[in-house]
């Protein structure tokens, strides 16, 4: 799997730029603020259908512009694809695969698979549960198209139910819809919980093995935490759904009083442990970074085991945040597959079998 070329038009600080990538390692150099991360964001968007630095796709537009395009030609599973993302200030993003407009984002999510690793991720262990849920969802939406559809519907239901609860004091009649939304959220939530549980099990096994290679004297483990009433997240969807229904019905008055959805997979977490203790609370900075590093490399391995080919690895200036030992560890683990690395340091290129080097300045290749 690799991106052959990427064309950006009016995207971020790029007016017009075309990149032909090497199937192995691509080094993207330049000073801060020149557009290196913007390039990786465009590549990642062709996989996830979103911009990893903002929830508002219109923020990807170049200043003063109303429209932008990202065009990617890539190879996956032995087939060639052309993907076009059209961003607009006034409309939702339009997606074209091989020239044909797609109705849903989930129809193309995961055709191209990417794993993104940026400096902010190094604090994933200590961030809130929402960051870890996004980490899980980003991977699962690429691996399982049905999961992306379930997640999209659940988020929509959650938003509607939250508005019902929020406005119910002024309009009590809205509460007549509370049960319908709660039951539907339980049905969809059961599917989400099962997907997450199975993925977390595989992810933690793979991450523990990677961590042991870096720090053999320590043991990384963890657990997937979901609604307390769910006795077994690996049980049938019907059983989980009933447990979710029982839980939410028993908490109806509490939700009305709080004016928010108090339980559901929107509050799930991935708890990480080092030698049986909370990595977030007791881990040193080096241990926390090694945990995240292990999770990201494990994610890449799981993608490989799923498809038989590595996803495109996007490293956004993360090597400069690691000490030399961890730098070398990462570089030794990414000898296969396509890699795009942004950096400001000239010394990084000496450690790479670089296939292509791009020097970026003010959104232009020089």
C-alpha cells in the first residue's frame, strides 16, 4: 500500500502543489510553519476523511478561499485508486473515488490506510479518555467499514438526545422522545462496544510485545473500560444491548436532572498499566512516551496482519521528540512499507534509507 502522488489545491498554505512519492521513505524537510504538517494532514485525510488538527473541514481552506481540493493516486490490495476530496466553506465535503461521487464517507474510509504519529500523541496516555477513544475510532473506522457507520449514527443520536435533555426544562414535551433515542443508542452502542473490545484485546497484546522489546524489565498491560452494567464486552450484541437498556432506563431521572447522556460508549476508555499500576498516574515521562510508541507501532502491525500490507506511516516531527535510543528503535521497526517523515533536523536523513526528499518553504517545493 502506498500513495503514488498527492495534489493540493488551495489547501491550508498550499496554493497549488504536486508530490510524487517514493514507495519507501519520503523525507519532508523545512522550517516550522512552512507546510510540512499540512502535507501529512492531507495524506491522512485521504484515509480517515477528516482533518486531524480540526473538526471543521472548512479550516483546511487556504486563507481567503472558498474551495479546496486534495487529490490522491494510491495503490492498495493490488489495485489502483484515484481519490478526490473537495472542501468548501459552505457545503459538506464531497468525495470522489475513481471519478464517481460517493454518498457516504464510510464507503471510502480505509481504502487507503494510514497510521499517524505526531508529538501530541506522545501524551496520549495522560490525556483524557476522549483522546484514547479517538485513537481507537481512527483505527477501527479504517479496519471495519461497518464500525464507521455505527459510530456515525451513534454520534448523531447522542447529539440529538443531548439537545432533548438540554432543552427539556423549557419544553418538557421533548422528553417524550427520550426513550426512543435511548433504545436506539443502546442498540448501536452494543455493536460499538463489541468492536472496541475485540480490537483492544489485539492491540494490547501487540503493544505489550513492542514495549517488551524497548523495556524488557517492565510489563505493559491494560483494559478496555465501558459501561459498568456490561458484564462481558465480548458477549453477544443482544446481551450487551439489554444491559445497556436496563442501565439507561434506571438512570432516566438522573439524566434529566443532569441534562446530559450519563452513560454509553461515548464515555469508554482504554486504561494502560505498567507493572499493574496506572501508567497515566505513575509512569515517568519516558515510560509514558514508550507506551504511546508501543501503541502506535502495534496499530501498524495489526493493520499489516489484517491486510497483508503495511499502512502508510506518517511521522510528523515525532523523531525529534524522542531520545536517540527510541529514535533508533522506531527506525529499525519501519523498514517495510511507505513512510512519510517530517523533520527540521538534517541529522535524521543520515539514519534513513531515504527514497525521496522534499524541501518545503511557504507551501511550495523548493
